[in-house]
C-alpha cells in the first residue's frame, strides 16, 4: 500500500508540474503575442495621405481599397476603415481605407458655339452625357454648331446626367423660284399667227 501511495503522489506531482508548464508556456505566448498588438487609431475624416503615413508609423500596412462619392465628406478624406478604430491589431496587419471622391455634382460647361463632336467630348470629360438633340435652321450659327443647351451652363448636375443640346442646320434654304412656262402664240381662226384684230 505504501508503494502505491508513493506512486500516486509521484504521478500527481508530475501531472501538476505538467499543468504548470503548459500554463506557463501559454501565458508566455500570450504575453509575446500581446506585445505585438497595437491599438488602431481613428483616421476617419483625415486626409488620406496623412492617414496612410500615420498608420505606417504605427506599424501597419494600410491601403486604399476603394473610393466613393460623398457630398458631406471632402475629396480625398477617409470615409471608413477596417478593422474599426480602437481595435487591438497585430503589427504589420493590413488596414483598408475607403476614401471620398467628394461630391458627384459638377458644374455644366458652356457648349454654345462648339461643334457637336467637340461638345460631346467636353461633356464626357465632365462625366456627363449627351441627351436629346434637336435641330433648327439658323442664320447666325453654321451647320452642326451648338446653339443652346439644357440645363444651362454654370448650373450643377450629378455625374452621368444627360444634357440636351440644340444644333444648327445652317442657313434656311431659300425656296426655288416657280418657273411659269411662256404662253403659246395666238392663232387666228384662219390659221395665221398674231394678235387678234378688232372688227372694222
């Protein structure tokens, strides 16, 4: 019995030492891991360049994952971040930022006096499209030139909006003169030609 008790005590002691060793290793690993974690700062609303520099200084790997239009957030400011600010994140972790493209409203350029092709290119450069096209004769604008637009120049429209234009067909065409065939010569009852004579 004494030998059994000794063996049991020995096994219990060995098991206790093993548990302590495992717990110590876990705590050591947890502490080492925790030291590599950094609390993520809030960069929402900051200029994207400044936000990227700050995150790199804190040991992160930031990247711009997208850009969106937003009327309330200035252009190039950070709209959102992932993971969220305040999170404890491993160093060298990737931080994704969404950056504002500013408002999607653009001022309409003036198209009057431009050839249609050039007006179309100008609208595309501003993120707009050509809408309804009407044509009228004009003595002041050559054929193919823009006379007017709707909405008018200087007003604001959302990107992708259509702009109607009025094009000139050039000078109105003058009507062709009506040619009247000459009257046939007068023929008398006797078969001769000439004007009729009065009775004596």
